[in-house]
């Protein structure tokens, strides 16, 4: 699977999308696209803001929020919630996403499963043609599992 989104193409597609809507592809928006290049995986608005500030890209919180919303509306970026926190992810030129989300610490990682991919994309759907998919699985990450195990062992020895 091609993992690296193509940002020159994303820039082109986003500017074409904005133009069609009568909007403008401003330098701030180009900067935001450059910023999200740093995140091949999920990011929050705050994480992106910190990165842009550190790199001395001046973009207001409002512009950042609006641009991310536009990217979501255009279908180039997806937004999802984990533990009341909004995450963004670039989905441009990518077909499928399998996430594993730790319900203890909220960490999100991805996994690949060619068989699952094949099964979902070639399944028969009811009056529906599938184009892509996002899968969320929930559980406990290995770091949290080790921590929880240690904590329960401590409890037992205290008794
Ligand atoms: Zn965890």
C-alpha cells in the first residue's frame, strides 16, 4: 500500500476545489498543507498549531480550524473522535485505514491486513458501491497492558 500522501497533488487538488467554490488558495492555506506533511498519521489541531508556531509559520487558530474543515468537506482529510479529542488524518489518495485505538491512553496506531482489505473492498453491498473504508478497533496497547499488569500485581502484594 502506498503510504506517503502526495502533497503536491493535494495542494493542486485543494486549490482546484477552492477555486470551484469561489474561494482562494491563500499562502496561509499552502502553509497549512505544508504543515500537515509532517503528519503521515493522525494529528490534532493543537499539535499542528504547535508545529507551525515552532517553524515560524504564522497562521491563526481560526484559519487553521477553517482550513481543516474545508479539507474535511473536500474529502481530502478525515476527522474522528477518540476520548472527546478530535483527530485529523490525510486520506487523499489513500484507499483504506485500519486503526487500533487504545482505550486506556488514547494512542492510535495503524495496521495492515491484505485479506481484510480484499474482503471489505470486494464484498457485496446492499444498493451501495464502496470506494474506500475506515476501520476502528478498540483495545489496550502493549505499553498500557504492561502498566496495568504491574499495577494489579502491586495491589495483590499489598494485601
Ligand atoms: Zn495505551
